[in-house]
């Protein structure tokens, strides 16, 4: 067992920076998944090449590596693999419930309100004419309804994560190199998974695994590796290049939302094809690496701002990311339904967005409270057991002292 690695993983557990990033990602994913919503103009994807999905996948890989890396060091591969597959089943069960209800709601709304355009908006083609077939392909992860692609990606990544974390603990550099090689090969040869009724996955798992494995690689990094990364972050030249790249990405992204001369627009898209989300374009990866590097440099682990009341809701959403994400999928559909059936105004869009985030935050606090209630009986039983053990120890000590005192008295009487 590598005691140094175990200590490093224990020290990185409970990092509020990761919870903050996951919370921000869940909120932004909800806003991005509500079409025709002016509030989603404030999310990450509108200010650079990367977006909330990149943040979600990276932070998920980091937190999973910290949790299951410690478990693998303490309890071995077999036990850790069973715990990962238990989590995988929870993800798949959540996906099934979401997909079945989601598809039926979309079909119901399309038939009842005669709003057939909602099928195209949520990428649920075939739900009206071939509902059963769509459900079957959905259970096989081959359907690609809008808003569920991130959960589908996580299911595939967690299915192979036992092997990733085992290899990462033993050969972290080689594992990271293999991940980069798979990313390059998938982009070069066009590898991807097929989807129903046509096309490929909107988030290619052969490419998006790069960010997931990158998060795991940083989580299990040795002290020497962390010192090297901190030295790079402290370099003024490296930080300057990162800031320049972020500013360039900001200008290109914001500028693309305004009409440009055709020659300039064609040149920008030829040089920086930042809209290639499916295969995780290299410009997107570089943007995210620059962004996360500067964030880690500017926000230390013990930052006092994590204790401010304003950040507690988003941190809590990051701690309970799975329940919050699932709630966000339903709420994005409900919000879209409200916007297409109600008054189309900025005020309504703000109200829908604020209500959705408030409900997601309420779900996070409820799940956290529920977990604490489940832990109380176990803690109470442990406290009773500890008190009983202390009482037994005290009684044994008193008994031994009494026996010793009785023996001495008998000896004295015999001597007399």
C-alpha cells in the first residue's frame, strides 16, 4: 500500500473547490437546457470555447478518483469495483426513470398541445410514432434526447472506471498517455457510438474520457507532480499565456454572436472550430485547462470565501450533484413548457430560471438532511456501544482492585 498516496488522497477529499465547480456546472447545465431562455446567455459556453459539460465531466473524474482511489488502496480492486458498479447501477436507474418519464411527457405535451416542434427541440424523434421502439433504444443508451447526454456519458465512463483508477494508482503517467492516445485516435479515425434513429452520440465517449481521466490524474498525482504543477501555475509567463488565450476565446465567442463580414467569419471558423462539441475539439480542451489552472491558482483550498453564506447553496448542490442534476433535467423540460405556453417575456424567463435553481437547491438540502437522518441511528448505536464498553472496562477494573484488596487482607490475617 502506498501510504504517501493514501495520505494525499485523504488530504484532497472534501475539497470545496470541487463542490463549487460541480454546483456551478449543475446550475449552468439547467440554464443551458432551457431553450429560448435569455438567462442562459450568462453561462460559461457564451464566454469561451468550453462550457458547463466540460466542468461537470472533469470534476466528476476528480471526485470519483479521490473516493475510489482511497478505497482501492485500503480494500483492493474487487471491493472497489463492486462499489463502483453499485454507483453505476444508481446512475443507470436514474437514467431509466428520467428517460421513461421524460419521453412520455414529451409525447403527451406534443399530442395534447399540438406542439410538435417540442420533439425537435428535445431531440426526441420517433416518440409519437414509435414510442416502444424509442424506449427500447433509450434503455440501450442509443437514443439521444436533449439533456440526458451527460448522464449517458457518465454511465459509460463509470463502467470502465474500475480499470482506470487501478491503472492510475499504479502507472498514472502511462494511463494519462493512453487516454490522450485514445482521444487522438478517436478524432483521427472517427470512432464514436451509434445512436437512434441515426447519427452518433452527441458527446463522443472516446473523446470526452480525456477530461474525466485528466481529473482522475490530478486527483492521484504525487506530491512531486503537484509541486511541478504549482511551479507552472506560479510562472508569470504561463499565466500570461493562459490569460491571453482566455481573452482570445472570449472575443471570438462573443464576436460570433454578432454579424461579421463573411470573409472574417469564415477565417475565424477555419482557424478556431470551437463549436465542435461532439468530439471535444482541442481548442476546447486548451481553453478548459487554462481556465481550471487559473482558478486553482487564484482560489486556494482554504479560501475563506467558502464559508460565506452566498456560496453555501451552490456548494451544497455540488455535494449532492446527482440528485440535483436529475432534478434539473425535469425542471428544464418544465421550464421550456412554461415558456412556450405562457407569455414570452424576459421577466418570465428570469422567473423560470430563478425558480428552477431554487428548487434544485432545495433538493440538495433535502438530500443532505435525509442522509444525516439515516446516519443518526448508526451513530447513536455506536455511542451506546462505546458507553457500554467503557462501563464494562470500569467494572472490570473495580473488580480487579477489589480482588487485590481482598487478597491482601487475607494475607494479613494469616500472617497475624
